[in-house]
């Protein structure tokens, strides 16, 4: 990564990327060195509430999903995280 670059100006909420309300970036520091590695989007209160509302909308479908279906979804999610771990 190039030092001081904007990693992503968007927030990922409810399966889609959308710009942060404030459009203000914040620095991402390397905890080992204190060096600024880049910047990311800084959200505000509305940006924090949006994923909570998305979760509330998703709960009825999750309750209707069988235990086996939930297990498969979580296993697939774990595999995706593992496959992309070098980018996280």
C-alpha cells in the first residue's frame, strides 16, 4: 500500500457501498510504528445507525432460515474471509 492513500471513501452497509455522510477521512495508523498507513471514510451518527436498521430488516429472513441453512451461510462466510485474508 502506498503511504497516505485513501483506502476507500465508502462504507459497506446492507450489501452495498455508499459514501459516508461526512465525507471526512481519518488516518489509519500502524499500531506497531505509529506511522500513518492511509485514510478511510469517517462516518457519523446516521452512518452508525444505518447498519443497525439493515440488521433489523434482515432478522425476519434469518429466523426463517433453517439451522442447516444458517450453518452453510456461516461456513461460506468463513471461507470468504479466509480466501481474502491477505486483503483484510
